[in-house]
């Protein structure tokens, strides 16, 4: 699809401003393009760029929330492991 070929580099640049890795930016861009392909009416109207940017930004925030959640879970797991080891040592 030529739209995808033309749009992808622009969206990657935008996504890169919101997420920390190229892989995360690529996921955000793929998700954005997939939604637009399934719902092209989202870009109807005079403010197409703003609508596209809002959609991409929402998915970038979702990606960051997911990353934060994963980091929080791994921190909780590490703390739990440390607490379990301390309890075993005290016994």
C-alpha cells in the first residue's frame, strides 16, 4: 500500500518522540496504521493530521503504560524474592 510506505517514516518519527525504543515505536506505528486501514473514516474531515497524531499518541501512551506495568511487576517480584530469602535466613 503506497499510503503505508509514505506514512510509515512520518509516523515512526512522531512515535519516536513518545517511546524509548525503535521496537516500541514500530509497534505503535503498526497499530496506528492497522486502525486507520480498518476505520478510514477516522481521517475524514479537515483535521486529518491532528486525528492521526491523536491516535498515534494514544497508542504510544498505551505502550508506555504497558512498559511501566511490566517494570513495576518485575520490581515487585524482585522485592518479593528478597523478602522470601530474608524470611528463610531468619528461620
